[in-house]
């Protein structure tokens, strides 16, 4: 990216004006845009000025700005942004733009620039002594498949060699520009070494004829089927293929064999929740044997394991066991060994089994 500045004041013309033909063209170009949008014509007008003068001068920029009612700086921004605008005088007969992007560079663009250095000027953007030729290196010009290439004004010259570019420059200098395009016998962008496919025209025609015949036969068969002339069995292609027994077409559904509800009930296992005696049995793996769980009053005298507030002032722990030992015939549930309620013990415990359990 280079800084683009206007040419030195010494080469700037004092004024600029479109020719009569170009002025008429400029009026038409401006009229293409809707009212209030005339400034959109700035790019084509700048390009037209360059085609007339060969480059874009400061006077041309200001004249076009006046024509479009634009500040000078706005037109200057456009002219200095786009590299298509030449801001310095170029060769009057040819300005050679050499593509220096990778595809062209690997195909010999460096040698082409050497030709320009030797035949035009050592540095780009400088004209030769007579002012008829100049050159510059540019980025890709979109003809990479025909690399290396150059562009002179609006024409491209492709598939170049150093020798051919030298001849082209001489031809422009002589005022006889050569025909643009590939500079070899290559057909536009076709393979440089000749066609690699579709080379036998007879084979292509035979193939096409065979394809048309097959298509015709297929069309006739379809038409005959549509009119019922042939009986085509239904296709099995969309039928699912599976070994699962439930998809066996031999199995009819619903089954004609009905199960007996009474026989099913007899074979069923009763749910434990419906049998209180069974449900209340401890697991043999826990007790060693199927054993009925204890319920009701605490028979082991382990009141010390219960929360104190449940004893309502009764001695707990060792004291409670000592008392129980001294009164061995009375259980902590207020019953004697025969299971009869003990009035004294029942009074201490409140006389309720529920409180002791
Ligand atoms: S790289 Fe040269 S034309 Fe694209």
C-alpha cells in the first residue's frame, strides 16, 4: 500500500475542461441519477477525465467537484483512494500495468518488470525520455489463469514471455497496438497444453445417441405402464425387512387364543402388603430366621435409649435398670409377668402403652 498524492505543482495544469463530446457525455451521466444524488457520478466523471487527459490533475478534480456541487476534499478522497486513477502524467502511448500478485509472479512477472525497466524507465510511474511510455506494478487483474499478464489502458495481454512483452511495448511505441488476449496459440483460458477431455467429437456424438435411445425406450415403457398395457407386480422395495417375531406376517393379531382370568389369578403371587402376618416378618438375612416382629410395649427395659422427654421424670439409664431389678416382677410397661396391669407402675408411666412404646 503506497501513499497516493497529487503530482507536483510543476506538472499540474492551470485548468481543466471536458471536450465538447465528453461534456455532453458527462451531462448524460449525471442525469442518470435521481434528483439530489448527482454526486454519485463522481467516479465515472473522474475516469472520463483520465481517459481525456491520460491522468487526473488537481484542476480536473476541482472542476468535477464544481460540476457535482461537492467539496473539493470529497472528490480528492475518491481520486486518491482508487488506484485506477493515475495522479501523475503517464505515457501518452502506453502505460503498462504489470500484475505482480503471486500467480503472475511465479509465472515470470519479475522478468516482465525487468523488461519495463530496460525499455521504459528504471522506476515505475516515470515516463521514458519522450514521455510516450510508463509502467507500474499492480495487484491481481483477474486473469490469473493466463499468467503472467499486463494491462495497457483497457486491454490485457496474457501468457506473456519477456520477448513478447518487449515486442508489445515496441508496437505501442510505433503506434500499432497488437491484438490483446493470450499471446500464444492458446484458446482464451483453455488448457495451455491442449484439451484433456472431450477430445473425440465422434465418441461424444455416439455416446449422446446411445443415451437418447435409452431414454426413448424408458419413456415408452413408462407410457405403456401408465396405460395398463403391462402388468407389473407390486414392488417389495419399500416393505420393511426384519427378523423380529412380532413382525412375522404369519402372526395374526388379535390372537384367537384367550387366556383364562381365573387361571392367571391362581398363578399370581399375592402382594405382601395384603398379608399382615407375612408383611410383619423380619427378613431371615437380618434375624437368622423368619421371626415375627415385636410390637407394642418395650419388653427389654431399654428405656434409657429413648428420648428423656418420653419418660416424664422417670429415672433413665442405670437408675431405671436398678429400679427394674428391684421390682423384677413388674415390667416397665406397668404389667406383671403374667401380663396383668400393675396399678403402681401404670400410675408412674401414665398407664398408656403408647407413651412407653
Ligand atoms: S495474479 Fe496476475 S492476474 Fe491474477
